[in-house]
C-alpha cells in the first residue's frame, strides 16, 4: 500500500498537481457556503480574483524552481546526504519523519523568520492584509515571498535528504491543508480542537490572521501543529475575538492589486504593529 503511494508521487503527472490545487479551492469554496465561519458581506468573486492572481504568480515561481528542487533531491539521494539518509528505517517511519521535517525546515522556519526580519515581513504583510480570510487566501503570497518559500523548500530538501516522491507528497498535502485551514468554515469546536493537536486546524490558523500581536506572531505551522506546540508559538484565542487584517494597513486596500504589489517597497508603511 505505502509502496503504491510512493510510486504515485514519484511519477505524479503535472495535470494531477494542477487538479489538486483547483479541486481543493473548488471544494472548500463550496463548503464555505454550507457551514461558513463568518458571514462576510463582500463580493466573493472580486475578493478571489486578487488572491488567484497571487496563486498564479506562486505557481509560476514554484515552476521556475522545480528543476533546482528535483536536482537537489536527486543529489541528496545519490550521495546519502541529509537527516533522513543517516539511518535505515521502515518506509512508513521514513515517510512520516520526512513530512514532519520538510514542514519544519521548508515551511515553519521561513514563516517564523518572515515575522522577525522587517524587510521580509513587508513581503509577508500582503498575505496578512486580507480582511476576508477564506480558502483563496491560502496562496495569497507576494511574488517576493514566493521566492523566499521556494528557496526554503530547496533548503528543506537538502537538509532532510528528501527523495522527490516525498517532496511531491509534501507539496500536495501542503496545498490541500493550507486551503483547508484558511477556509471560512465552522467545524464543531470539539473537532477543531482535536485536529489542532496534530494538524493546523481552521480555528488555529485564524488566530494567526488576527490584526495585532501576540496572535499574529503565533501559530506559524503549515501542516502540522506539533512545531508550534514544541517551540512555544502556539496560541489559543477564540475565533469570535479574531479580527482579520493588519492595523498598520488600510483595510480598504486589501483588494487593490497595485497597492498590494507595492507594499514591500512603500516606506510609509510601518513594520511595527
């Protein structure tokens, strides 16, 4: 069974990867209409258009880095380099350990760094600028931030010693899970709390999108919540107390593409909030 999964992700067609992105957004978009967390009074299509623009730029940048990531993966496997290559282990242990490590190095760490280094934070502010967080917000990243994340993905591959099937599996899960935890859906509280012990649940991630600290500087996890709990960056705030956006930005401009693209370069915008 696991061998079949490995084989699939080792040869996953580009069409399937595209369907995962499009299918996830479509599924959670529909689900948001069934059990919405917040009844937003906004134009859902207009809101989605800017976020889909940033999704497309993210895909383009990731595609540009694809060959480097593949070559890096081939090199670590060939040379037995990286943490996963140090020990022999059952395939299922290798898979789970690899997913956790890729999440730590390639996602949690860069997310944490973006919140601590001011010039990087200016790029990440575009993601936090969304005042109507829903499933389309998942890939709302300024092209500059997409480059940061692609570089750290490659670093994660090298540090972890991840074969390409593991990288493809992680990226596929990452797409679906980030669409899930950004989705404007209300799960039963007991279910959301239970999920948050292992995965980044919708309520857990909504805390990260609060407009001010300390909530904004918490819950950095991408797929797994274990890193936030381990490193003390987990925060529980009831979703009823959450207000989206950033208090240093004009919330009326979160859907203005030109303004958002210029945020990292606008010296008038404060980095302290």
